[in-house]
C-alpha cells in the first residue's frame, strides 16, 4: 500500500488541508477588532447554532486512484464488481468493509466520479468529514455536475460547522438531483446560515456606525485645531494693525472659520477725526471680544484702501466671510456702535 505523490493528488488535498483541525467560530472570516479604542468598543458575541458538529478527522489519507492510468474494459468491469460489494456492505452497516471495496474499485477505475462520490458518502456516514471532502473534490474534478459529490461535500462541511459552505453545496446538489436526504440536511443547515447572516449584518452595521463616529470625531478634532489656530490669530480684545494684504487675507480666513464679524478701520496719521475715534475704537474692541477689530493706515497700505474704494477717513467697513456687508463713514461713534450691535450677533 502506498500513497500517490502526484500533482493530481496535491490538487485534491488542497481544499481539505485548508479546512484546519478545529471547529470554526461563527465570526471567523470577519474583520478583526481591537486595533484601536474605536474598534475595541465592538465585542462580538457568540452565535447559538443548532446541529451536531464533529472534530475533524486526521487519519492517514485514503488511497486515491491514478488518473493517468488507462482503464481497460476488464478493469472497468472489476471495478463495478467491487462497487457492488461496497454497496452491499454499506446496506449491511459494514462501513469499513464498504470503504475497502470502493477503494479497490477506485484503484481499478480512477476516472469514475461515481466511485469517488460513493466512497465520500460512506465517509460521511462514518463521520469522517475531511476524508469525505477529499473524495467529493475528486468526484467534482472528474464531473463538475456530480450531484452526489456536492451532496457529500455539503454534508461533510456541515459536520465541520462550515454552515454557509454546506448550504451552498447542498443547494447545488438539489438543483442537479434533489432527494429527501438533501432536503432534510438543508433544514438543519439553513437556520444556522440565517443566524450567521444576521450576525454579520448586525456587526457590519455596528462597524459602520463606529466608523461614522470615528470620522465625526476626527472632523471635530480638526475643527477644534482650526478654531484654536484661528483664535490665536484674531487676538480677542485687541486692535490688530494690518501691514500687508497677506495678513489681511489670513485674518479674514480665520474670522470666517469662526463666523466672526470683522471691522476694518481705515485711518491716517494726519486725520483729526481719526485721533478722536482711535480711543473709541480701542474701547469697542475690549467691549466686543466676539468681533475682530482691524486698523489700516491708508498712506502705508494704499493698495488695500484702493481695492476697498476708500475715499475718506475714518471709514469703518463691516466684513463677513471676506465680503463688505455695511460701512460707516466719518467719526460716527453712535453709528459704529449700532452697526456692531446689528451685525455682531448675526448668524453667519
């Protein structure tokens, strides 16, 4: 007795070796959690599943036929005789004997999907799912439409707790050649598949909610950083002197992020009314800390004054989101206070 170390055998072994040697948890195959605090919030519960499962069989691999052998009519006839002996032994409950006869049949005619499927069925009855899957895979490689191959593989996978894979194979078997045993097995398997699907949907929803929460917290964090940076630029309670167009744009941008009203005061050193309004303007900045107070000398920043169409000083432009929405021209303390009161509390 020797095992065939051929490429074909390796192909057949692959699916079985991938099964492992343990009963899988329902959550296997899902994304793992615990990588960070957000993921740690999701702890998957176990699923209460019905049905009997068995430990994977780790016996030495059964003999497989050599598909390169040329099968003669005589070999085919002998294989049929061994098959009949195997079926008879199976009907008498002599499972080991049935396997022996079917193995002899397979060695004589390794091109028969029926023989592999028959032995797979015996291994299912012996509760040897790995051996059954190996034979079922062999049958399906020879005949991809082998109903018994899908049936045996489906039943074997159910024994291992591979409920979704089992349901898939059993449904294929039912489409090809329905029988009551397939129907009975599906009634056991499908409730577990439904539970697993609902379990996956539940935790997929929880993960999406977690990801949305994570994204929202990240947005809040970035916004808080922007607010902090903007607040540092705006200097509440102070009057900021503008020295360049870039500085002005930076302040407008920061004020927009915080939805603040900006008062842009155009002044000049030679302006008498400006000397009167200077202390008033400083006092207003201290009173209205939610408003940004800027001061610009038109002689030093004439290009800015020109862009804002300033024709006289003092002029006070009320700016929201970088756009002028109102203005006060002249040393009008009351008018300026009114505009600040009107626009300072305005919803941006």
